[in-house]
C-alpha cells in the first residue's frame, strides 16, 4: 500500500533520532542544517540547493550511533578518527533511493578544503565543505558555552584561522556575513529552530509514498540503531523479518503486515538516546540505568508521532515492551489496550533477543527460547494465539530472527 506523507516531515522527524545520540545536546543536525541554509542564502544559491543542504544537514551524522564517538566529534576540532563516520554514513545513504544523491557529500563532510581530490565535483565540494564549516561552528558553540558576543567572536576567529586550509575562503566570508546578525544566533535556540523547520516542512507536499520507499528509509534508520552495539547487530532486522512473518501467519491482511514491519524497523529508535555504557553493560543494570533504558519505547513514540500518516506505526512501535498483565513499560497498558500488531511485535522482539548471542551468554536454541515465551504466555504476559503461531513455525521463525537479510527483500 501507499502512505500519504510529506517526505520532508518524515526525514525531519527521523533525523531527531540521530540527534538523540547527543543525549543532552539534541539539536546538532538541525543547527547544522539551519546554518548551512542561511549561509547558502547569503551566497544566493537556488532554493533547490538550499533544500538539499537542509536534508544533508539533518542527516549528516547518520554514521554516528555511539554517544562516545559523538562526544569526540563535538569536543575536538579535528578528531583523528572522524573519517570512520563519514564512510559509514555515506554507505548507509547509498542504499536509500531518496537520499542516494547525498552519499558523496556525507563522505567528504570532514575533509579539509585543501585536501580534496581533483576528481570531486565542485557542487559536492561546496556542499561538503559548508556542512563541515557549520558542523565545526556548532562543535565550537558547544565547547565555548552559549553564543554570547565574546563567544561568537571566538568562534569566528577559529573559523577564519582555517580559511583556505580547512575551509573554503568564499564560504568563510559568507559565514562571517551571515553570522553577524543577532537573529542567526537566536534561531539556534530550540523553539525558534523548530519553528524555522515547521515552515520548511509546511512548504513541502504530501505525496502518496509506496511502502517500498518507506521500508528503504526505515531500514537505514534501523541500521543506525543496530550499529550502536556490536551485540545487537541485526537485532532490528531480525525482529522486522520475524514480526512480518508472524503477522502473515496470523492471517492478517497485507496492509497490517506492512504496518507491523515498518513499526518493527522503527521500534528501538529511542535507544539512540541511551548512553553506550548502559547499552553495552554486560551485567544487570542498576535502578538508574534501568530507568534510562526503559524510556526508549516512549522516545521512539516521540519521534514517530511527529509524522502525520504514521499514527498507528508510532503507537505499535512504542508498545513493544508492554505486557498483557499491565506490568510492561512505559505505559503499563495491559489487555485490550494492546492491539494485535503490538502483541506480535513484542513476541518477535523477545524471541529475537533470546536466540541472539549476547555479551554475557550464547544465544538460546529455538526450543529453549520458545519455552521461555510459552511461560510468559501462561503468566498472561504475551498473547497465546501469537505464541501458537510461533510454535507452529518454530524453525522458520528461528532462521528469520538470526538471518534476516535473506528474507528482507522478499
Ligand atoms: Fe560529522
Ligand atoms: Fe556533525
Ligand atoms: Fe526495545
């Protein structure tokens, strides 16, 4: 089926998940997009180039999943390992039809102006270097505190110092001109920034977007989530593949199958806000760590609910830790308040996690994992009908959980 959505809104909302990696400083991508667009206006660039820059700005750090990598990038002007996230981000965008054209820009967004190979086109160089410049301005802004006059001056002197080496002299001049207005800095406060982008989203169109395109986008964001921990690589893909299969075998219509699959790809988006140490911890979490961890379903909802046309997906995704006895989280819903789509997603999420290797244990066999799920059904936590379908196709469910890539393009 097709979804009636505004792709600007979809990209903007999902880019919030990338910004979550900053934990407390969560508007980095948006500030980079804003500054780049404003500087491009000063330079007299066309509206379509400005749109490109907004998209690139929002997505530019899709290669960063780790809060530790994020903090290096923000706290060091020219971090030695910065190329890793450029390569990864560019590889991710390469696979998504609607973002494909931005991949080379992301590849070079930490490349010094005087280090470009001759083969790179002028447009890519300009886009990439402008993103680099505004990205560094934002890092300096975080390092130096907020943007008082003294700090604005200090930021400007660092940027000017690298004119001709790290940054294109023409872009540095345009930055100096654009940033001389107070409003440039006021716009970077959260509320003003959100207003700025709602206007941009409002100027976009609603289109009938086929499931396949949305799946493509969803898979990219799922990869960002899965990259956060080596132990959970392909967790989301496994859950999506299994959840769709269970939905199909519960004899639900293909529209529901698609909805469940998209919800599954998005279900752990909120985990991007959980610090690496908590997500990677080998032992049990203490109370405070647990409370950070347990809000991720809610945070997934906060991201997805901003997309008009994604109402159901937002709900299903956010309920994947709810249980029928109302002891799940974050809503403590229980019973009839949990729709079948979410019940399926929950079973898929638990089953996949049990059969996958974790830092502190090997993955369980299909029958061991099933025994645990069966008990949870007896305790009225999980839906017994869904468990029945899992039991009837146990081997197939096991394969889909662990080797999702062979099934996802069906
Ligand atoms: Fe970056
Ligand atoms: Fe960045
Ligand atoms: Fe989760």
